[in-house]
C-alpha cells in the first residue's frame, strides 16, 4: 500500500488529529481532488507544534478556510516572543533572516505601518528595486507576526534550543522534532512512500533526509512554500550541505518536486531551490510555480487545492 507522510510548518496549529483531517479534506476537495483513503493510500501527519507552543490553536474552522481574514490569522497564531541569540552566529542568522523577510528598511516599514493605520486597511509597501512581494498589500501587523513565528521557530529548531512550552515539559527542539519525523518514517511498511512538507516542515524533512544517517529513505519528496532557498538556512545545514551536492541522494530514491507561489511571503525571497541542492553538480529538483488566490499565499489549504500538487502526488505514488 502506498503511503504519504505529511509534516506541517511554522506557527501554532490545531490539535494533531484535527489538523490531519483538515489536510486530508483539503486534498480531496473539489474537482480533481485526491482522496487518499479511497485510492488505497495510507497516511500520517508528523505533528510538532506542541514542542514550541503551550496548547493547540482552538480556531479549527478558520484554519481550514481560504477566506482572507481567517486563514492568514491562523497561520500567524501563537504570538511567540522574539528569539534571543546565544552567540554572534545566532545573532547573524536572525539579522539575515529578518532582512530576507522584509526587504525593507526600518524607515520604510514605519511608513507602511503609518499608511496602513491612516487608511484603516492593508497598504502596499514598495522599497527601491522591490520585488513583487513588497508590492502586494500584506498588512504589516500580519507580516510582523509571521516573521516572529518564522524567526523563533526556525531559530529554536536549527540551533537545537532547549525550550519549555508549558510547565513541567522541556524539549531540545531539533532533537525532539527529528525523533518524531524519523520514527514516523520507520513505522512505514510500504513499497511507495512520499513525504509532503509545508513551510518550515520542508527544512525539517530535508534536515533529516540529508543529515541524519539512520533516517529511512523515501521515494518522493514534495515541498510547498519552502524557505529552503534562503542562504542563511542553507548555511545551517553545513557541512552535510553544499550547493554542488546538497541533494539527499542516499535517502531519496526517486524525485523531489518543489511547489511555490512567488507571492508567498515565506518562500518569496528565493522560491526556486533546484540550483541550491544539486546532486554531484546536476539538477535533480523540479521547481513548479503555482498561483494561489488572494493576498495570503502561504496557506496550506490553497497549495493542496492546486492541480499541480495533486497531479505530482498521484505520479509519485504511482496511482
């Protein structure tokens, strides 16, 4: 029986079973939907939000919606405090990530916030030479919340920070999440296994497939809205990662397909990754552009509604 392992991305999430059901419904919804159970495909979600957040997000209906005033608020939920760097290397990482995320100076951000407050609505902000990412009217209150979640969650994982999400519970973040992902892969008994990862889940999956020797191999990897194109993230995967040989060839038997929307704020700084993860100097990743609706393009539900995602998953599962 073919199998799909899902892994979610940054920020807080609904409880594990409810989130898993949302993903399955989103994949099966509408014309061209892919109902995994009906196709004889087993699946499992690797859930790690509880490693970083005290309790699940209760707004389940909003997370599943594609409405602009609900999906984006849930994807920014949790309100994590800013991470504190333990040394100069961590501080350099945080500074570079902030720069990648905003592409604007402090003065330009302040001007955008002032214009938004005066207008009572999201306003586009354009820096000199700005990419289209800065020209879409993403409200600054949201962009700051997303940046806070991305910085804190990514920092704690990549630097294996000791974190207590609730009294009496403490994790080494990278150690715990790696353990959950690898255990999920080891539990699979299938002749066709595909990993589907969204957002920060994409670099967790990559980290395990490339850098953990006892990680089981999989047949296919699909990444959605991935920030793996950012140089500062790639540097955190050294020495196992190099641009010339960053592809996880020993743990990925078939194909890696990366789907992106250029206006997805999480991956938009550098959405194409094929040239950054070569295999002995050769391109192995297929970068595929999609066009999600509205001005909040990072939504998992929107990616799952894309025909390109569903067709790719069918092909990799050999349905």
